[in-house]
């Protein structure tokens, strides 16, 4: 089989690339080893940046039953001070929560509607490049037993933290286990507060990580916590034993409600947050989303970054022409590191500062000082503004400070 673009991975990064490419007239094949809908370990939060990218793709939130718009963010400091940070009302969406099981399945459907071919239950097993194209072998259990040979003019690796594409291309670090680790469990019968408000706790023993409760439109909540991996992974090894103790802390238990009960078992996952350190391209292969280490190093947010990198990779192909791999690689790497890369460097610096309870307390005190600081901090936190807006003119959009949210129409 011949195709213009082979995309490995049908998560947000891969489907954003597929939708953008197919609508531009490229022949697109997406392969994913899972069958959708499938669960994906995630906090399920959608920032303003993610929402704007979803809107630009023509994504319809009504197709996701668990979709929940967030108006208020409640943050508890290391000393237990509780502050409400409001997001703007009546000017679009700035934050939302949606189960990845439903979100990703809806994105796959949208990619197919846009004209992309999607092979589910299909896994990349070999990859060979030459100057003119890439030859890939795909095990296709959904297409019947056996293998399919795909010859693509370009490949996008959107297959996550342990990217098979990256390994087969022969690039990337060995024994990489992520920079952050996160742990989550769904709860039902949560309190009215937990069913409506997004809550974050900066617990002293988690810093610069945090615990969260994100409301879902089906009356449940995604509850979890994230921590930096730490020397030798010792903190990660404690996550399972820390979880019940964390849930039993009075202020967290009270916020969730005494009737809150687990919907299913807990899950943990690693977070790759080292954009610019993992390879972004090799020959006729581009890496996006978690395969590029694009997760925000301060918040652990990765959906917006996945959507953005998927779009940007295809945009580089469309701008430079699919037969010009060198200029495509240069365009993609330059634009990504000039924009998102600067945001990530600032976020990494801020994350290091937030390792101190005293610094975190001071920062939350300053950002919560008045209505203006609370409102604008919430917008900055949820990526309505670029992370490094003041230092990064490249990321400014016309009217970026006063623009409305996504889906304003």
C-alpha cells in the first residue's frame, strides 16, 4: 500500500495531524495498536490551548458525554490556604474535563470523517527509510492475520512515551522512564463541589507536584496526583502506598465527600516532559506529542501540546512540500523550539522554584492577592496565555491578553 503520510498513534497528536493533513488533500493512513474506545491514563483536563486546537479541528464537545466545562479553579496552598481562581464567563471556554476514553474515540471518528484511513488493532513492527520514502511493516490483527507493507512519503510518530517509531528509527534515549509520574482513579458519588469545581492541592510532600480532583460531566471526578520522578525512582515506588493515605487527609476527603467511592481501580503512568532533549525528527520521520516529550514540565498537561505538535508537523510538510525532508525537519524543529520550547524552559524553571513550600506559598499569595491577579493567573495557568508570554513575542497572538475563549460562538 502507498500513502502520502503514515501516522503511528491515534491519540490527540496523531488525530490532529491526520485531520489537518487529510483536509489539505494528502492521502493519510493512521495505525494504532489499540481498538477504540480505549482507556488512557490521564488527568483528563483540557486547557484553553487544547480547547482552541479542538475547535480549529471542528471537534464537537457534544459528542463526549463526560464533557464538563470548568468555571472555577480552587487551589489549596501548602499551608492549607484555600483560594478560588475564576475563569472568564460568557466569552467561550477556558477549561474543561473529558474522559480520554470518549475524547480520543471521538477524535478518531473525526479523522475518518476528514478522509483519513484508520487501522485499529494494528502495530508498527518495522521501519526502513531511504531518500524518497519510508517502508513500514504493520501487523494488522483488525485486517485479518498477517502483515501489511506500507510505503509512505512521510511518517509521523505519535505513539507516546515509549514510541515504537522512535525505537525503530534508532534514535532516542535508552531506559527513559519519564520526568514525572502521575496516579489517578475515577470516583463516583462525589460531593457537589467535586462534581462542579476543579480542585488542586499543593501538598508539601508532593511539591513541585500536586494532587487534583477534576469534575466530569457524568457526575464523577478524576482524582489523582503527580510527582517528579526523583533520584532512583524512590518517590515513584511509594506512589501506591501513598495513595490511600493521601485520600484520607481530612481536607481532601471533605472536598470529595464522605460518599465518594472508587469507580474502578487506580492507574499510574509516566510523563515525558523534556521537549528539545528528545529527537524531533530523523530523515522522513517527525515525532509529536509524548513521543517528542512535549508535555508541560510544570503542570503535566499534554493534550494541548499533543494537538499543537500534530498540527505543526503537518503544517511544516504542507509549507515546505512533502518531497523536501530537510527543510521540513528544519521548519518543524525551529518553530517548535522557538515557540513551545521557550514556554517549556520557563515552566521547568518555575517547577524547580515550586519545590519549596515557602516559595509556593508566596507565589500563590501573590497570584491570589486581588480579583485581577486571580482571574489572570487562572488564564495563564490554563494556557490561555503562552507560558513565556512576556519573554516570547513569537507566541503572542493578536489580542492574546483580551481574546475570548474557545467555542465562543
